[in-house]
C-alpha cells in the first residue's frame, strides 16, 4: 500500500483498486464485507495506522445502507469518498440512500466499488447493478480488467463524479477482483481535507442540497440538463472509452470493458485477433457503460455493414439504448446482440465465440472458420461422450460447514427435534448456516435476504398449525434482522421461533468482527485458548432483553441433546410470544487461528498438551452411515470394510479431525451404534501422570485378551 | 498477424488446499523468469471444502522479446483450449473433463488418484461411492498425456500441503519454460537451504517428490500399476483353517467364505453354535445341488449364504461389542489411528447408550417382555448414556465382565427370537431354491439388509422378512419375475432409511407396502384464530 512512484505493484485486482483509492487522495472509506470485495475494506482496516498517517477515515459499516449514507459527506464538502459492497444484494440494501444521494448530487467525488457477483462462482441472485445506475442517474464504470487501466479508472471515477456531480459506481466482476497482475504505482495522496486537517465550520444552509421537495423536482431536471451532459463531455474528452481499429472497418463490436479480455480471446479462437489484442474487427470498449456518449457510439456505427453489442446479463440495457440512439439519428446500420448471444448468463469465451461465429458467418463469409467450428463442435461432442460413459451424473461438491464448525451440531439437533415434534417450516437466511440447505441436512424453505428469515415467516406462521422456525446468524442479526425481524415480531406479538447462531463474526464473508465479537483482551486473557469465547460478549442477549424478549434460551451448540430439547420446547411451549434460542459456539476458523500458534508454542516449550481425536471401531461399525447423515463432517467419511464377510463400507474418522465432539454428542443424542470412541492424546505428560499410566496400563493389559 | 498463443493451465482443488498459494507461486516464478503471466480464481466457492478452480496463463516468449507489447490474457479457462489440467482430487478432474475442458489432442492431465468423498457419496445406507475405475478411464481417454498419483499421500509423506505437491508436478511436467531452480527459489523464498523454515523445507520436499514422479515416467507407471493392483482383491481366507471334517462336507469353491463364516460364529459363541451354522448351510448346499446339479453356478448360492448366515448368526449385542472393544489388538489399532508418539499417553473413552431392549435381550423371555413393555409405556424410551474409559482399570474390567456374559446370551430372549427369524429366512431361501436357483440366490442376498443394532437392525429384519413373505411366494408370477422383484426391492431398501423407495418398489411389484411402524410424535397444534 505504501508503494510510491517508480514502484511496480504485483497482486490482486481488488488490492490494486484499494491502492488506486489512496493514489486518488480519498478522504474516507466505508463499506460492508462480501465476496469478491471483502478484501478492500479488510486491508484498509488492518492498515489503520497508515490510514491515520494519511488522514483517511475508515469505517466498517453495519450494512450497505449505512455505507451509502456515509457518502452524504460529499454532498456539501470537497471530500473524495469511496464505499464498497457486494452487488446486487448490497446495492439493494443501499438503494434508499443512493437515491437520496444522487438527487442533490455531490461536490466531492464519490466512488462506489461493487463486486458484480455474477456468473461462475457467484453466490447471489443474478441481477445487474446497471439498473441502479439508470434509475438514480449514477455513472457506471466497467473497466477493462487490466490493473493499470483499472487504477486509472479509479482516479477518473472521482474526477468524473466531481465534474458531473453524479456518484460513480465501479462494477468489478469476480475474476477481475481476483486477477493477479501488476501496474506502475504513483505516490499516495494525503487528502486536503482529512482527519488530520478537519473542516473548521459546517457548510451554510442550502435547501438545494436536501433530497426534499420542492427541490427534488429541480434535481431531476438537472440530471438531464447538466449532469449527464457534463459526464458525457468528460468521458469523451478524457477518452475513457477505447476505440480499437481493425482491418474490417465496415464492421464493429461494442463491448463492456469488463468483457474485453474474453472478447479478444474469442476473436483469437476464430482467427480474428492475435495474442496482443490486434483485432480484425474494430472494437468500441466501454469502460463507462452509463452514460453512453451518443456521438461516440453513432460515429462508431455509422456507415458500417453491421455492429454487434457484446453485453452480459439481462435486460440488454446498452443494446436497447444504442438501438434508440441510432434510430433517433436515422442510422440504418444493422444492430445485433441478444439475437446472436444468449440473453442470460455469463459470457464466457466459448459462449461468446458461438455468437461471434454467427456474426462472422453472416458478414465475413470469405473468412474461413472451420477450425473454430471444429473446436466448438468438439466441446459438445466430448461432453456428450463423457455423459454417455458415466451411468449417473457426477455428485456435486457444494461448500459445507468447516471441520469442527459449531453450526453443524445445531442442524443435527434440529433433524432429531423434528423427529420428536414433527417437521416444521424453516425460514433460512444468508450466512454459513445456509450450508444447512445442502446434504445431509437439506433444511430450509426460503431465503429472502440477509437477516430476513424472521421477517420472512411473518406471513407463514399465522397460516400454519405447527410453529415455523427462523434461522439467523449474528451477522444477519446486526445487519438487518434485529429491526426487520425481532422488532416487528415483538411489536405484532407474533408466535415465532428464532434461532440465532452466535459464532462471533460474519464468518461467511471472511470472519470480520462485529459488535458482538469477543474483545481482543478477552482472547489475550483466556487461559485455555481452545475454549469458545463468544459467551464473553452478551450484546445480543442484552439487546433482545432490552427490546422485551421474554422467552430466551442460550445453548452451547455442541450440547446436541440440550439443543434438541430446547427446540422441542420452543416448538411446543404454551408461551405464544417470540421465542429466541441463542446457539453459542465460536467460529472454528477464528478459534483455530488462535489455537494453532498457542499449541505450537506449548509444544516448543515442551509443555503438556492434550490433543483430541474421534474414531470409529471398524469391527463395531454397522456400515449404515446414519452417523454421516446426522453430521456431514468432511473428516467423518467411509472406507472399504476390512471385514471380508461384510460388503458395505464402514465409517472412518480421517486425519484433520479437530475433536470437536459432535460424533460423540450425536452417538448419544441419536443412540447411534456404539462404534465411536474419543481418544485424548497427552503430549509431554507430567511425571506422575506417566507413573499412573504405566501402572494402570499393566493392569489393563492383564485384563485384555489378544 | 502474430499467432503465438499463451500456455494455459487449469488448477482444480478443494477449499483450504492452498490453491491460492499455488497460483501465487506460479505467477512469481514467471515474473522472476521475465515472462508475462496472469492468474485468476473464484475463491468465493472455495471456502469450506467446496470444489473450486484456479486459472493461469503464461506467454511463452520472454517480455524482453515482445518489444513493449503485452499479451491480452483470458480470465477464464476455455474448454478445449487448455494445455494442462492439474487436479488434487480424482472426481474433480473428471468433473472438468465432463465440462469439456480436456482434449485428447492438446491437454496434459495431472491428477491425484486420491478421492475426497462427497457428502452425497458418504451418506448412502449401502455403498454410494463413485467407481474410481470409471473416473480413471475418463482421464486416460480424454487427455493427450496423463500422470496419475496419490498427491495426498505424497503431501502427508513430506509433511506439507497438497499445493506444494501440485507445483512439483507442474514443474516436473515441463509445461512451463522455467527451470526447476526457478520454482524452488520461489517456494524457498530465496533463502539458502540451511536457513529455511520448517514449512518451506516441507514444501520443498513435497515439491521434489512430485517433480520426480512426473518427471521420470517409470516411477509413475509403477505408481499407477500399484493403484490398479489395489482395486481388485482375491478371495480372502480366515486366520485359522477350516477343520477338515467340515471342509470335506462342502465343495472347494465354498471353502474360502465358509472358513471365514465358521471362524466368526465360533468366535462369537461356541463350537455347538458353529456346528449349527454348518448344519444350516448343509441344507442350503443340498437345495442348491438339487437346483443346479451340474454346479454351473459354481455354488454361488451356498457361498453367499455362508457369508450372510454367519453375519446374522453373529448378530451384534452388548456382549459382542464389549468383547470387540476390550481386545488388545483394538487398543493398538487406536494408537495407530490417532498417530500417538511413544512418549504420549492415550486415553480412550467409548460412547455407549444401551437401552432397555439391549439389557432385556440377555434375560429370559417373560422377564424381557415385562421390561420392554415398561419401556414402551414411557414417553421417551429409556437409555443409559455411558462414556467408558477403556484405558482405565475400572472401564476395562467392566467391559471384560460384560464380554464374559456370553453364556447368558444363549439363554437370553433375543437369541431365541433371532434363531426363529433366521429359520424363517432360511426356509424362504430353501423353498425359493427348490423352485428356481435365481429366486433362492436373490433371497439369500437379502441377508445384506441385516446389520447393526437397535432400530437399524429392527428395520433391516422387518424389510427382509416382508420381502421374503410377500415377494418370494407370490402366486401367479413366474419365479424369474419374483427373483427380479426381490433384487429390485433389496436395492430400494438401501435407498433411504424411511423406506419410501422400498415401499414404492414393493407396490410396483404387486406386494403390499410395509405396515406403518408406530412412532410417537409429540407435536403441538396451534388453535385457529378465534372468531369474534
């Protein structure tokens, strides 16, 4: 981050963007974590000392709405501000503040870095951020995934925002965030107004800066009359969009910047470009996809035999806009897009090449593309062959709970509880616990959004003879669930059951801290670093009490029997208000980060260490695998049956078991077969321990048969 | 126009295997060597042991010779345009082949032979594992060249993670224009060998092993053949040989299984019980001889009965479990499994939860029935959760005491019940065999349904007897048809523990679904809103 002019940055795209922010003299940064942009905020938070040095304020916001609202600072003051989150979901949450920010417009440059979580590897609904740029009149940057270009676009983004008074969104696709490349650095810029050089006096009162009638009507006019034209001028003058000439000047392709590399590779596959991007067909690369510059697009299209618009996702906003502006100018160039390319889904190289070959077949008959045809057909043929070879499709491998995850036992208990109290409607939520929807649990009827589970059963439970269960993580609880769910359920006196996973972090996004995270001092002071420490922070409990929750139980997740009983009680009790079960157990990832170095240091010092591993007696295991259907832990797997008489594989606990205890708890709670054992390996035992053990050992061996 | 293309490499790994580190290494190696390179990944799904991929492109011409021009790299792998795929898990390799990534014309496939079983494969009642042989065929068929070896084993052996092994494999394959030293320099962080940290040293060990395996085809061929050797296994024999007196009663093809079965029943109870096993099996043999005089089927029926009869007769109970858990061999096995060093102390706690039926099993019928009746009257069945420390004197003593109750088992109610059920099944097998060999054989194979303890065991017995009663002797259908129906029902019985598939199969073949087992559900029904 401290790299200056003359240095070369090597690393991931999202870090390059972060560096770009500092080079642009950003004054404040905020956001809410979520793949693929979590890193941006994490790095800034970790680099707090350096940020203070520069006078940059960094805020880990409680959700995207608060991040967007933070941008209000740039309405009055010449502050460059940047926020980040995962889109589309984050943008949905932020929408209200964004509208109210865009209406008065900004003085200081505003850049919203969104991870466009679309296509392969995405974890959310597939929608386009583009719609928000259109409806609120925000510029939308979609830079070519070249680190240098991306960093330039950050700087341009701020200036574009300042010249047009429009907030700018920069959308980065998943692979763009994680692309490894390099760029030539510039010095970081300490902002003129900053935490080190604060503003003396607040701005004077100016009604025009409020998103409040009557000025909102004026704002709307301003968008069309001044801001968009200003933006278009800047985009054209600074050449933010790139024109790439080609030998077939009578054809053209308009492409979103983010898709440029895929397009070039597709053209290569068709023999229409080389490895350096030298293309036969001229390209207009839109590093800014909103607003378009009508003159630029018109000039590109006019006089050509045909133009293809390569645009990802639906609806095809860009193609529609181009069609309109060509029609208005009565330019008759044939326009293609969704008629040749699939309207939905990621535009990978193969898909794109398919569309391009249709385009080429129509307008470049002289260009032989047999090899390309063979390549595309070959792919289809091989896929069919493999499918034919395998009698069944290969089993999927979705992500699942970590080894030793404290959330897994709750789903075991829930499975058992439903055997007692009958199946219940389960309103699921966003977070690691959503893995409970995968095998072996396959639980959850709906997911309506982050922290929305309790709210999403409000219409269900009154219509249901049995009680409905809402599952929520502590991340979702603080992000949204407290207000949309708990407050509403209490206010309406709903008969609801809420289970909150209190693991202490927003784990699914990379274990970021939240207000209920155990303090670092607590972790320092803890004598036994292995124990879960989330019980040391009771913010959730006290908040719920304060709101007036009367029925609240806190259960350690590994007490499967107790959790089962508690769930049964919640499902069947005569208490008709909101019932909250707090499932307590610290995130395993965080615990291991603490435990590993601690154990290592103890062993180094030759001190006593107890290591726990569970195991299965292969000759006692009944090969029914009920234990696996109740756990799904990656280290509880199966192997060939060593008994030549038996045919079905036996369960086995492989290396990597962290001895979390679920196997034992389940064996008791569900009365599984008696094949499980818990082994405690004492390293560097004390002398009296050794003595006792040797004496005991002798006797035990005397009793044992071979 | 310049037609040189980048070298393309797809890396398949599971979350937490260090695929990110691997790509970082590769990009650094390229950079130090002065080549343009780019990697991308989709780590979002990599989290928590899910399947994920990483993608790398390297331009084969040094940057210095490109005259300032920079290649445009693809961010995602292109199906059918890959020079190499490296994968740490065999199923994931096959998955990418299925996606059309690998071509016989172009792609070098380096895959681990090891399997990390998916939940879907692990959770089945029977054996849900995908056939690795099939997957290996795909690897062979859809690659220009392939190297298959157990990356997990190499990593364990070197005390490192699989990413270092994968890097060694890539380096050893000569895919990229970099010398071995270039890789080792990056992995070692440029430090001199004696200055290396433990981790880095381990990484380099793993790197070197994998490099050699892929670099020298001979070792790797041996690896593959060893792999294939382990897949097929020959007929196993029991430790102690079959008494000749018994052996001469049966044809040689049966001996292997018979010796195992005889040994099992003898070890389970006593000589008399073992003799009973032999007698029962002789009836089967006689029936099979009658049904198949020329022995064209090689006594497959008797052999299978030798297996399933022994397993049922040696049914699991607390006495048996105590016996197995208190053996010295078992203590040693546990020590091996937990990888305890010499100085370490190992404490072993066994999880038991015997219920009323388990104890009643050892008591004479009248008393047993009273206890089980009492247990049924309870809201929740009675059970005693125990954590017995089999490393302690008291724990071991109590296990041995329980194990010594073998004599009581014989007088117990369950023993009698099991014998009755065994006879019923046996009768069905004999009856079926007399009618048609296939029918008898299929009923015999249903022994597979009997396994385990408590509810699992009950479920198995109910299923088997229901099948035997309704499908085996179905009036008006040919023996062949019934044999087929039984085979289908047996497979269905292993599909889900609720038995939905089984009932469906039963009905499909004209038999009634199984009677609904009474299961107490305590559920609260919310009253409809009161009308004003």
